[in-house]
C-alpha cells in the first residue's frame, strides 16, 4: 500500500494534490483504535479512556508543512463547534522545542490538544500507523473503529462527512 501512495504522490501535480481518502481507493477493513497514552503540551494525559464515547481525530502535522498550515483553521473551527462530540489530537511530527510550538499554536489560535513528539509520546505516535506524507489524519468512531484515513489537507466539509454531523 505504501508503494501505491508514493506512486500517487509522484503522478499527481503538486497544485492538484488534495486529501486522499484510502476508503475511496480500497475496500474498508475494520481497524480499531490502538491502545495509546500521550501527554499534551499542557501536561494533560489523553488515552483510550479519555476519548471514550467521542469521535477521535488524530492529525499528524508539522510547522514546516504548508498543507498542514492550510488545514489548521478548519480544525480550530470544527473543534469550536463539535468538541462535545469530537476530540482532536494534533500530533506534532517534528522535534521542535515546546516554546516554539507554543508560539506557533498561539499564532493559529489552536484550541485542541497538541501532542509533542517526545520520547514519552513516541510509542503512541507509532501505534497509529506509518505517516507517509504530511498532513496525515485518522478519524475513529466512538466505538474505536477507524472511520477514515486522509493524507493531505482536509477541510470542514471532509471532517463533517467523516464525523457525520451537519
């Protein structure tokens, strides 16, 4: 599957690259949310128990990634409207210091938990799967089933469809 993603990335012109949902390319198979535990920038722990009963959006991003920057406002808006139904975890996929990331997230008014790529959090990063391109987003249902997987920037419309809200 990794080879297919690489081939797709090479043949699509850069200006036309949009989020690719693997659901549209392959038949769905049931994948469950892995057991995980991460600590956000504010010291709060997030794990399977803290997200139970909510949709979970796990978004791998980096400050140097233009498509990541493009989608952050949609995540902020979405979290403002649906935080009672959805938990978003912004998984920073770089080894930047906390102060730099805090300044960056303040600039974008990020209102959802940001998880730094620290030695404590690294095992959980790997449990979600291989990140081939940035940004990469996993959406899990309240029962823990993987709803969809996206590589590339997504917007409010895509999030609403995945979470099934109006």
